[in-house]
C-alpha cells in the first residue's frame, strides 16, 4: 500500500563542495594538470557519511531542540536544562547542525535558520520532523540488511502484506501528511475544487493520513471523501480528518485495495504513493478497479517517484526502488511511460503530468 519516504525530486548535492586543494590551509604545490583531473575519493567519502545527517536531525527532533530554539537563540546550557539532554551530546549535534546549515551560531547562542523554522518546529503546519523518526526507527534498521536482501531478492519486511503492514504504516503515515499537503493543494486548484458549485466525491485510495482527500475537502464544502485503507490505518485517517475539520465529510472502507468497496460515481480518485509498493501486476488491477469507480469525465491522480525512461536518474526514484526491495515483495518505482501504458490499458485517456511540490510531477488521466 503506502510507503515512506518522500525525498526531493532533483539530485541534491551529496555534501558541500570541498575547497580546491590549492586554497586549503595546508595545501602544497602541485604540478600543473592538463586535460581531465585525476579522480579523487572525495565524493565517495562524502557518501560514506550519508547516514549521519538524518540521524542527527532525528536526535535533535527527539530532544525538542528546534521547538526550544523557536522561542529564540539559546546557549547549550539553557537547551540542556530544558531538554534533559547532556551538554556534551547537545554540543556535538548543535555544531553539526550549524555545519549542515540547519542552525546558526552567534557567540555561544544557537538559532534557527528560515529552513529549520519552517519545517522542523513541531507546531508549524509544514513540520517534517516525523519523517526523520520514520527513517531512524523503521527504515534504517531494515536498510542495514540490504546485503542479504540483494542476495535473496526478498524484502526484509513485507509491508504490503496486511499482517505486517498495518502497524508499520499506522505508526508513521501521520508524519507524512506535510510532505504531500502542498502538492494536494496545487492539485485542487488545478481541478478547480475551490470553485466547485456541485458535489465532488473524492476516492482516496490507500488513504494513510488522508492528506489528498483532506486537502481537497478543505478547499470546498462540496467535497466528500471516500477513504480506503487497512482498518488500523483508517483510525489515523479519521483522527487527522477530524483535526482538520472535515471529519463529518469522511466515509471509510476498510480492507485490501483490490477487495475493499470503492463505491462508484466519484469525480476524483487519488492514488498517493501506492503503486510502488503494489508492484506491476497489482497496480494494473488497481487502475482497472479505479476506472470502474469513477464517473464519466472523472480524473485519476497518481503521485509517485518517477525515474526517467532509461532508469538512469534522477537518483531519488532509483534509491527508492532499493527501498522497495527491502519493504515490498513486488515493489519498485515505475516510469511515466509504464504508468501511462497501464492507464490506457485500464481505459483512461490523456495521461499527463502536473508539476507540483512533490518528489515527481503528479500523473493525471481522465475516464472518458
């Protein structure tokens, strides 16, 4: 069903570029190099420490560092007294966060940057801190078994099976809500939801936190939501919908996606980060079932991690395919060309892309 990790679409810098050796404090004279410079291990060593930034961020979130600094700049001693963490431990991660540009330091006081103030303070609407808890507690322990999974071709956790997956997803889907909320708002504007003069029924498939349906429902009182997911996950969906003031317009249908009641006559169907864990065969079945549940002229919307057609980039969808090796028996990431072919096979017309603040553009298609 749903999966984790929502990463940036464009290739990030692995780390800050190192200064040319000629500018470093202890550099020595080198012979002039002609042509292409010889390879160095610098980029490789930057990747070797790639696990550190998310764990440092998670530790800071856990000890409420960003929340405490939201009150104003503070010293290590003040932060230690309020958080209960050790001064030695805080000094280490605070300085690392300065180096990573999530904090700034003036004298002995640390302060938030605009980025950390917007996304790492738990009371802010775009809070992303829950994602790092998901990374450290659920994903990274499984990634440590990647060598074995490559050998067997089998996942460490079959998160797409109800027996294993219900609790796995119920524990983290709420933390993913902010990662898709802006994209869902862009979708609503594109579909004209704020101007809807008649009822709009949204089928939210693999609803999780309910972000897609909830965002559209908040744009218009004419929107109702039909959310489908496992029972334990739907408890989270109902809680989030109530908190956002749309709980009275939410209906739920528990069960496996290929067996649950989708209803009929919906104007919009959203499939947010679902296909990658379903695999090819189940995804094609799911799209046929979605087609049958939509009204004529209804729109299906798919959010996914999309590699290019040659599967040479961007890095995030390709890395996420490895994540699927670890977490789903048939999971993978799929190209726009692949998903477009499945949509046409199911009867949809005009598969197209919509740019949105998401890991990849949204895919839209229409039921004739």
